[in-house]
C-alpha cells in the first residue's frame, strides 16, 4: 500500500511543497489583481485571509516534515516562519483592508517570503532529498 514507507512520505512531501509554493504565488497574483483592478473590500479581505490561512497551513506542514526527518536547523527555520506569520498578522491587523498598506504587504511578501523560499526552503529540500537518496 502506498504512503506507508519513508520513501513515499518523502517523495510526496517534496512534490507537495513545490505545489504549495506555486499556490502561494497564485494567491499573491489574485491579491495583486484585486488591488490593481480596485475590486471591492470584501474580496480583498477574503483573499488576504486566504493567504494567511494557506501560509499557516504550509508552514505547519513544513515544520512537521522537519521534525519527522530530524532537520538540524529546525529552530531557525521555525523562527523565520513565526516571524513572517506575526509580521503578516500585524499588517493585516483588524482586517480593515482599506487601511492595509498594500506596498508594505507586497514588500513583505516579495522580500521575506521569496528569500525564505529561495534559501531556507531550498536547504530543507536538500535535506529531505538526501534522506530520500539514502534509502
Ligand atoms: Fe515554504
Ligand atoms: Fe519554510
């Protein structure tokens, strides 16, 4: 049965991580579109909420993989996730989207999240691939 051994778990998780990174980009594109096309407040609010929920899920999912497969830099990785989550929550604030500084939101996302994905997640992926290859 599929999904029972370490190799299956690792290969599925690696694929899912990439998919989730693409999904984050997809949500960001929708937010960008909503602001550029001046869509209504309710939609913007819902999209930003979608981003927050998805990031929360994605970070939790990565952290679980880190714990399951003994990642040596777990604390540092989780710290970066927590920092991004708190910062995003801070920007969102009361979820009064008219007051959200969209430039700040964009800078946060494109800078912190992009750097995290390119560097820290790349290291995490390398660790998981090494584990996979050793099996
Ligand atoms: Fe990630
Ligand atoms: Fe991460």
